[in-house]
């Protein structure tokens, strides 16, 4: 492109903050790599795309996990499994639930933006170092977290929300074993306020900030929880609407008119 007197300008817009715990840096990388592949005429399937992003993040030293990008590539709620080794071939097992079960989950689950941010890079480096040193506590906790993921997928498929909440709490306790700084005073205060309304909760990602996942006892408790958290005057967080993406990653080619329409809807300049 330079020899032709031109170049390529990439403009990104992400509606989630840095340090959200939702894997947005990996999903942004996925989006850019998939778009560049399409632009250059390369056929990059989902698994090749996932592997390319893992390599990209290691080169950039951002420290992303192997699974972060998969959440944005593959559609729906799913269990992600991979074997040991440097070559990570991800197996994707969709949660076998009906539309009604999925809607029940969304009616129970409250996603709350704490307004706090924490980058996972340093924590991941510490955990990996302790794992490679085969520290007993770290190895046991990581094994337990792996087992919890499978149990959570079963609980979600069966609609056993009480058990799923208990598993979330268990996961949260294990996160705090890995890193005691995962919890802090503002997060603990939010959880104390939420406890009467929920079966369980945990922070997304490495902890310390970002988005809090709260599994309410029923849809009515979820509504009351949003009101209660909205009255948390000492905090700048807010419950946020969400949906489970059933389509996965999509790339669309837009002309100037379509870009102007999107910009007008969002209030941003084209």
C-alpha cells in the first residue's frame, strides 16, 4: 500500500472500559485480525483466528488468557475445553439449554459495572509463575476452577439456579486464594448489599474491579437488587443491560452511507 501511495487506517470503538474483566482486549484483537484477513482475501476459520490472537497477545505481552477471545468468536453460552500443550485447540461445547432456559438465566443474572478497573496482566504473570513452580496450593486451586466450569455448565443447562449461585461463590473464594487482593473494600461493600437478593456472585476476570456477576434468587429479586445497587451513593457503578450473543463474531462491509447511519444513531461523528 505504501508503494501505491496509500495506506490503511484502522479506527476502533469499544463500548466497554479497560479492565472490565470481560476479555474485551482479546475480542478487539479478534475483530481486527478477522477484518484484516477478510480485507486481504484470506480464509481464516474460527479456530485459526483464535490461535492467531493468542500469538498476537503473547507478542504484545498483554497477557491474555487462551480462552478470552473464544468468548467473542463462538456464539452463545458454551463450555470451552482444551488439552495441555502450547498448541491450544479449543473444543466448544454449547450449553444445551432451550430458549426458555436461556431467558430464565438472563432474568436471574444481573451484570453490574463496579466502575473500578484492574488490569489482569500482573496477576496472570504471578499465577503462571507459581503454577510453573508447581506450588501445591496454586495447582489445586486451578484444578478446582477447571472442575467448577464443567459443573456450572450442567447447572445452567438444568436451570438449577441455586446450585449455580453456590458455584459462583465457590469460584469467587478460589479467586481470592489465588490473589488476596482480588477483593477490596468497595467490592466487599457491594456484595454485602447484594447478599439478601442473590444465590451467589463473583467478579468477571482477574478481580479487583470490572463487572460483577450477581445471580439473583428470582426475577423479582433481580429487580430489587438493581434498585438497591442504584442507591449505593458511595459508588459510581451501575447495572448494565446485556444479552447472550447467539451469532458470534460477524464482519460486515459497510459503505459510507451505512457508516453515517451508525454514527448518527450513536451520536458520534462519521
